[in-house]
C-alpha cells in the first residue's frame, strides 16, 4: 500500500468543467468531482464548494492545472470568464501552498509517470529512453507542450503551440481553410483542432459537397461517425484526424521528440479504435524528406481519465520537495504525530504552533513550555530521525522562509530588541539558504562571461530596487568595469537608446513587471545591447533576458516591506562582482606567467643567433 501523505488538493480547470480531487496516497486520487463552471461565479466559489464536501483533514497544499497561460499572479481565462489572483485564492482558502500551471504543462509532467496500461500506441516507431516527449490534445482548444529530460528529472515547456497558423496538406483541407478565412482573419491550428473546429470542418465539407448543413455539435458528429450513421460526419472526423497528424508531426520535428508524441484532450481518447484506423498515422509520416525521420517517432493516445491530476501532483510534489527545510519538516512532524508518545506529541504540538520559538529557545524552555522533560525533547527529535535537538533545529532553520510583513503576529509589540532582531535575521538567513539551493550556477557563469566581455555595463532598477543598481555600479567600477546605475525611468529610456552592440544591461526587478523598466529593456534590446535580468522566473522581464538569473522570493509590496528580496538581489550582485574580479585576476596572472615563461626562450634565441 502506498505511503500516506498529508492531504493535497488537485484541480483540473477547463472552460466547461472544474474537476477536483484529494490525494492522500501518492498517485491515488479520491473524492473526484466534476463541477460545471457556469454554476459558480469564480474559481474561489467552486473551490470552496468542493472543499466543503471533503472528508477528513483539510488540505493545506494544492495545485491547479488550468486551460490558460499562467503568467504571474493574475490569471484571466482565455475561453471562460473566470479571473483570479493566485495569492488571494491561496489566502482565502487557508492553504500554505497553491501552485497554478497550464493544463498541458501538467499533462506533459504526467508522461513519465504513466504506466503501459495508461497509453495506447498508434502506428509504428519505438520510444527512445530519456528523449524529448511531445504532448498535444484537442478539446475546447488545442493544448501543446513538451518535456525535456535533465539530469535530475524533466523540464516541461510552457507552450501555446496550439495558436500556430494552420497549414493545409491537400485541396480538401485548403477548402476548409478558405472557408474558415471567411470568418476569421487568422486561422490557427486550434481553430480546427478543437470541438468547435470539428463543427467548422463539418460545415465546410457540407458546403464543398453541396449538401445541406445540418447544425450538429462535435460530440454528435463524432458519435455518428463512429457508429457509421453519416458519411459527412465520417468525412469530418477523418479530416480532423489527418489534420491532427500534420500538427503532431510538426511538433515531433520541432522538438525532436524521439521519446514519442502523446495525445490527450477530450476528443481523441473518446474516438477509441476509430482514431487508430484513421489516416492520422499515415499523415504523421507524410513529411517529405523527413518522412523516415518521423517514422521512427512513436505516437500514443493517453487512455487514462486522470493524466492531468498525475502531472499536477508531480509538480506539487516537486515544489514541496524544494522546500527542503523547515516547511517540509513541519509536514513530517504532522504526519508522524500519531505515532509518537503522548509526551512527544506535546513537543510536536509546540513545534507546529510555534516553530520560530522552538528554533530560538534553549532546550530547558522548550521542555517547560511543552510540559515535558528535557530527555523527552531529545527523544522527540530522535523519533523523527535526527541525532538530537541541534540537528533538528538546523533542518528547521534551513527552510523556515517567509517575508517580513508590516503587520504580522510573528513580530509582537512586546518583543525585545534581541527577539525582534532574531526573528528578522532568521527570516533573512533562511531566505539566503533557499536562494543558495535554487541558484543556477550555469546562469551565473554565463552572466560573468557577458560582463567580462562588455564594453559598458548599465544597471537599471526602479523604486525599492534602485539601491541594488547603485550597489552594482559601485562594485563593478571598483573592479575596473565601466558601469553606471540609472534608476529614473525617463533617463533609463534615453540611456537605453544610446546603447549598442557590446553593451550589457543588468535589469533588476523584484516583480519583473515594472512597465517603465520593461520599456527601457526593450529599447536596449532594439539598440543591440545584451540583457542580464535579475528577476523572478516566468516574469515578463525574464522572457526578455539574454541571460536570466532567477530570484524567486515573492513579496507583496502592498502589504510587505521588500526587505529580504533586496538582500537576495544584493547578494547576487556580490556573486557577479566577485566572479568578475576573480576571473580578471586569474587572466592577469595567467598573462604574467605566460610572459615570464616566454621571455627566457626569446633571450636564448637572441643569444644563439648572435653567436652564429
């Protein structure tokens, strides 16, 4: 039987249904409920309605896959009216963690976890291990994603590939495209590879064959085609399947997906064997000079009902594992509590309710407040697998990260200067530990290379992060790098326009969304400059960067003082400055050594030439 985990909420949000489940055992999804979106004014209302039906302990962690791009905190659904703030929803339901991702990103992450029984191969080809995987699926829209293997797992692609332009393969498909052009200026693949697309194809084929257009829904067209009741419906589904073969093959050659192309969504799995017998695979392999290339790529239909839950569960699990210190430790304490003695349970309750105090207090105070003996505190720590209290505290300290709110119960008016200082410093130290674990060393190396080669370095920041830009200017000037800090938006815009090839901009932002800063970065890029961004991953600034150094420590400046994140950014500037200084020192030393080693040889050559 799988090990128990703390209950987690999982959700798959489409434009018609919002599906929810609870995961208490890895890969086991219980209390699955499909709720009509139209019955609820927003996601929060639907989520609250579902949570009200959940038995047992309420979940504190959740992950949502949604049929929409996810770009920051605010989500506005493309094909439905719901819009929401991720953070506001998290706070409203009292979750510690709420992860929201694109539904096909979640589906892609499910692929490595799907067993042989969960997929059905269509056609030939063989799967190459540890190769790129592609996934697409037609439903209300057309979702597209991919999965790239890395050393310690997989990285999913946040793609909107369903919106690429549709390319016809033959005269019949060209007629369908021209028919669609009468209604839409741009016809994407999604326009035809979707439920509404099947209906559009059906109408177009009726017009092409001079038949009366019967208004049918996509499910009815598919039903009649599979049942053999309507030749026109059968033609429409066949055209749909062949077009999907083209789209799938394009994805395969784009990604080099020798791990296979996987097909999910709400349409193809329901076609069953009819899809397997369609022209999909023949069209997939009809790729001209690359026909042999795609013939080796296998194609699979996802045949399980819960692939998105599997993927979003994997994403949430990875997110919780990243919090490798106190947050995960507290979850471990909660799960282990029932197995502890009554006295150890009192220690567990104290740790769960006041983790910061336990972190700071000596063992005598911890024992007194838990009403247990000091040896009991030590036994509690050993029951969880730690050598003792010191070992336990070290693990706890490495993960208790948080921001510094303007008003927070953690900081009390009655706190002494010593207590206040300890709390602020604990938060900062924990955040630095987390940043150290998350820092991409390769990105830092590449940024140092860019700075060493730069003709000039300009540091752009606005508002709270201006001090980071100024600090960068002073440090780089000190190490002999021509540098300037520009922190006023109008001056930034003018300075950016004056840059050129060989110049580097360090763009610094805690949100990655400042409109003025983004305009300056765009101007710098247009002028030919290179951009090193210090910003949150998946932010607008990060997507503009020539090289991103991701710093993911969210702080809501409306309610919180952005203290810790600025310290993290200053630390990264220190890393870059020291890296530049050390590299330059090494290069100078190497040059000196080279000169020293070649001079005697030159002298000897001169001496021997004179002697001759």
